């Protein structure tokens, strides 16, 4: 399984920056977990192949690139872009984004093959397949209806938390899988902003340390979704905890599990 965290911001010289304003993780160049920077950072291979997007929740940093991605591909699609999400998330997308006021309602438009977007409602705990990959949503503890997701192929499973303030849903979910190779976990704020993190349902390094005690200690953990303004502080605090098997995920790098 190939996993890549797509870039979403840029340095002064135009090169990709490690700072994440938007969340978007691509699996095997065919499925996107969230779509924050999908339209902006997708490769040509992804644009040819990627027609499935699993949306963890409807906050802007996780969906910003979805309308633009469908719009970019509209005239050339030979199959719809399929959005897989909780019913509450799909409702927000149709009511607040694809509503004609903010962006065209693609579900009401048609190409030669039909509507350019197609919604698939997913329930917590139910397995669903996309190509040769198997997915399952688990509850995330966030301010709005939210999910994390496990992704499995024939050899391994990874888990992605989405935005969350605890790992309760994740710990229950990964217990049902063998060969869990990696967990991609949010850690948005530094410890000195713990009150903001708590009220917005995010984690800090201290919270992450406690939450990781709920998981097997031999699984690789990669931190994602760090607020860009606090990236250096969060990374320094995580390093200071000296947690085994915990690293910050590099933007634009191919990981294989």
C-alpha cells in the first residue's frame, strides 16, 4: 500500500512547504482520504485514476479541493467522482457547498455518463471496498459528525484518525485487524494551547501521549494535521516526549506498508 500526504502550501521559492493548511492523503494513487488540497496537488496519474474520495468530516480544510477537483475533471469524466462519507457529512456538502450559491450542485448536472458526482453513504463499522482496498469508518471525537478510517489491502492495514480529541474509536477499531502497520494521527496544537484544543476537539502532544497508551506499542505512529502556525512547537514537544515509533509524517513522501 502506497500512502502520500499531499502538500497544501508553498515556500517563497514555490517549492512545497511541510506546513499543512489542508488535509489530503492519497492511497495507491486511486483513493483520497479527505480532499483539502486534492485539486491543487494531485499528480497527473491521480487525475487519471482517482475517482473515490472518503471524507472524514465537512470542515473546510478537509473538503476545500473537492469541488475544484470535480470541476477540473468535469468535461473528461467517464465515471463519476464517488464521495464516501457519513450521511451527516453528505448532507452538509449538498446543503452548504454544492448548493449553487457556493458552487454548482454537480449532482443535478449531467455529462454523457451521468452526474459527475455520486454519493455513497457509509455507516460506522461497516466494511466497504474501493478497488482492491477495504475501508471501515470509526467514530472520531470532534466538534461535528466525524470519522476516522481504516484502510486494508492483502498485506497490511493502516488507520487515519481524521480530526479528533481522543483515540477511543480508533483503539476499538484496530483491535479487529491483524497486520496494523501504521496509524496517522492528528496533533493540531501545542500544549500551551490546551484549552483551545479541548474546546475545538483537537489534540496536543500531552494528550497524544496519553491517548497512545490505548494502542499497541509496536505500531508506527505518524503525526498529521498540525496547525501550520504551531508546527515547530508541536514537533519540538513531540520530540521531547521521546515516544517510541512516533514521527511526524513528511509531506509529499511516498510511504509503503
